[in-house]
C-alpha cells in the first residue's frame, strides 16, 4: 500500500516551512528532552510514548514503549533539520511489536517526523521487516517492507 502523494507533499511542505521559520537556540536555554504521546507511537502499538534526549543541537536519541494491541518498543537516532528539539527531524528507528509468545514483527527503517512549534507531531516512514513470529496473525508471510506512521502531541523541557 502506497501513501497518497498529496500526503507526502504536504509533509514535505510543512517541513520546509517549519525549517525556514525556525530560530536557533543557544545551548544554555535549549530543551534537552521531548516526550511524545500518541497513536502508533512507541513502536507501533495503538497507544504509545517516545522520549528523546538531545545529544547535541541537531542529534538526539529516542526510546519508546507502546501498549494496547501488542506491546511494542522502539529506539532511534534522530537528526533535526534545525538546531533545536522542537523541529522536524529524520530518524533511523528499530521497532519491535510483541514479545515472547506474542512477538509479531521487528523492523528497521527511516522516518520523517514533523514537529510543530508548540505541541503537534506526526511521522511517516518505512521499515524493512527483519523477522516475524508467532504473534503475526496472518496466514501469509509478513511483507518485506512496511509503511510506518504515527500522530501525537509532544512537549519539550
């Protein structure tokens, strides 16, 4: 399933506008953490949370957990397009849905994440399926690549 081209164009437009209007912060007053709560956050479970720690002005590391449906987890490395935490970023993420007997799938791939100036966050990307297990409910084998997406709210501090 391919995402609509208009959605991709809208996300890129939002990223370009946000990047051109963003103001750099000094390292003294720069927030170091961002918490995102939302749908399909934290590795792809129905409801989840991600927390990001700013390693530098542009680089961050994140980890997340999700629940409802399969429990999920995710870790990632983020590169912000502006030198501040509340800016759009590109992320390389590893996600796993389910554990032990409920293990469904694990994947790795890039994501483009849009963060508004105040609270809104959404992302779209894809992941290469590395493995699938007993929690995979389809009689068919897992597809080679998955579209990944999430929407939520965030706060920096």
